[in-house]
């Protein structure tokens, strides 16, 4: 499974399992369940990331008005939020 791509979240989880729980990783790989698990994980966490992102946008008032007023500021703020979402979910994935 090393050369596969299951998305950001699936790959993050795969790396975690390989390093922190190699017995589970090997068992799922041998049973042919790893790819299905990681694909499902990717889908679930993509949806979760989107929800967290939208919630943080609202909380911080990052909206269409800001984009129209100052698109560069909007881009910078949304990138900060994307990084924050990534850190939040990274911590969850590595549990």
C-alpha cells in the first residue's frame, strides 16, 4: 500500500498505523482491508474538514464581503484556517 494515494487524511492515517500500530496495519493489509479502510477514512475526514472549515469561516467573519473588499486578505485568512483544520484533524488521526 506504500505507493498508493488515499488522500491527505487517508495517507496521514496510514502513516500513523504503520509507525504506531504496525500489527494492525499488517493485519489489515494481509486481509485486503487496508485500502477500503483508508478510503473510508479519507471520505469521513474530508467531510469533517469541510464542516470545521465552514464553522471557522463563520466564527471569524471570513465571507464574500471580505473577498470583495480585499481578496488577498481573504486568501490569507482562508489559508490560515485550512492549516488550523489540518492541525486539528492531524491530532485526531494520530490517536
